[in-house]
C-alpha cells in the first residue's frame, strides 16, 4: 500500500556536497564558514539586518526572550492556538504566559483580544504566524509601540510568508525561526533569531555561546547557554536556502490544487487573506463538525495518507489549565482542524489521490 507522509524534506540540492566539505575540512561543530554564509544568506532572503543561528526553534524563542530581558514578574501575551514551544519558552524565563484568542477568518492572534489582556506587568506580545499565514503585524506593531511593549515574531512556520512585499519577522523587535525536518527549509534540527537591532543581536550571540566575553578568552561574564548551531547543520541550511523559492512555489501550487478541489465539495480551509503571501507550511482544513475530524483522519490513514490534528489550544493542556479560561475561536479551530500532506515534492497524482479520499469520506456522510 502506498504511504503519503504529512511532510518530508526535499534534500536534492547541494546538501550532501556542503556536508562533505565540512567533513573534509574537519569543521563539524559550531565554527566554520557555513555558519556565517547561512546567516548572511538568511538576512538577504528575509530582509533582516542581523541573524544568529542556534540549535533549534525552541531555544531560538528562549534566546530572543533572554536577549530582551524577559524574566520573573513579566507577562508575555501569546496566542493559545500555537505549538507548545511558544509558551514553554516564556515559562523557561520565569515570566507568565497570558493567552489570547484567534481571529476566525485567519486563525491568527486577535489584536483586539491582545489589547484586552494588557496589564501593568505586560512586557511583550508574541505573534505566532500559524501554519504560514501572517498575523496582522501592522496593527500589532502600532499597539506594541503605543503601549511601550516588545513585539516578538515566532516565524517557525512562516518562512517565505509576506505582508505586502515585506517578509514576516521584520515587523517586530525580534523574530525566531525553526528548521526542524518538517519545516519549509530544514537543517535537521536548528533555528535562527533575527533582528534589526545591533545591540539585541550582540546579546543573542553572547548568551548562545555560554556567555563568553568578547575580548577575553575563556572568560564568562553572564550565565549563558550552549545554543549554537553546528557547521554541518548550517551547510544543510544553506543548500536548502538555495532552493527556497522552488520549495515555496511548489507548496503554493499544492495549496491551489487542494483549494480548488475543496471548494468544489464545500470543505473549508485556511484561506489566504488579501495583501499577504501565505507560505502554506501546512495546508489546513476545517471539518464542519468536530465529531468528523477523527473519523476523517482514520479514513485517510486507512488509505495510506498521514494527517495531523491542528494544534490543541495551549490553555487546555494540563500544565496551563489550572485557571479556567475560554478562547472560543481557538477552541473551535483546535477541535475541527486537520493538516493535510504538504511536502514540496508531493506529486500531482498524490495530491489528487488525497482529494479523492477526502471527497469519498464526505460523500459517504449522511446529509
């Protein structure tokens, strides 16, 4: 039986060539030419002034928070509809995550709900560009500036997403990316933190390298972390970045095909808003009734098609549910959403096979 994974990386460029160069040169750890080349090329692609590689997307968020000085007694407003890492990293610093709801049309952080959650303890807003669709960053930036708050962009799922002609990650004070194996570009494990602020960049580099002083060998003047990326991972990242435009074009083509076929059978999905470019890290649909989600996933798996549920709202998880909260939009999406296979190399035949099975499932439901 054929099997279509929900995601798999495409490693058909210079990945092997660059990794072999690392091995041949013996520069396989956190020093080597590919670190700087990857950071520089990433800045060029996204339009950021500074970029710092790190070991994964979760520590990228933690590093950003540490660089901003977020800590005990501070509150950070974050969408509840997000991957758990966005919230856990806030807790790592000793700060308190404050959950906000989403907008039904875009699935993204509600600016109105963020405004209602601001207190005297609020230090930052974390915007998460869920599944590759950008948040309303112009409005969030106005709100952050008005309230004197830091604005953090979690772009783990939104490499290649734009508001107008401006890449996500360039609207806030600091931004983070993930390069896990299922991301649009991957390094296996890896992350990046970007900013236009030179001081913030220097602080990130300082903290990610064990707090090593800049001008005194083996002298450490802060409690730092070992959050560095290896030269091998950066080599893979550079090779991936060289193919980024191709990956993004393929993913948008898949999304267009899915959308046309879903429109024909009346199944809803996360749509691209006017004025933005959705990178479609994952293509996400909404069943009409939460009770249909697991049966649909089971039916697709029986046909060899892997899917994922949309993230469960974090405020419903045991460690964050001590205080009862309701975030109705996030909960509705969280119970009804499914991610379909979105690998850039997914064939047209594979896409149509998936849609045939989706259509067959809904055709079999009682009217």
